């Protein structure tokens, strides 16, 4: 693992811990969801997931 990856992971853990301790978990999830939604197409993700689920069940 590269040093920059380790640093980013460490920062993410610390920020998550602090937000959790401050009872801001809902806020953190909302921000994460917003950021993920901006980068990903939620409808495309759902349809792809349903397609894979259908393939796995058949």
C-alpha cells in the first residue's frame, strides 16, 4: 500500500471517528451520499445491480 493511500485511509478513519463521537453520523452519510450521487448515476447503479441479481438467480 502506498504511503498516500495509508495517509488518506488514516484521515478517513479519524474524520469518521470524530463525526461519530459528535453524533453527526447522519450528516456524514448525507454528505457521502451526495458526493457519491454526483459521481455515479444512481439509476444506472440500481439497474445494473438488478441485472446481476437476476443473472445470479437464474
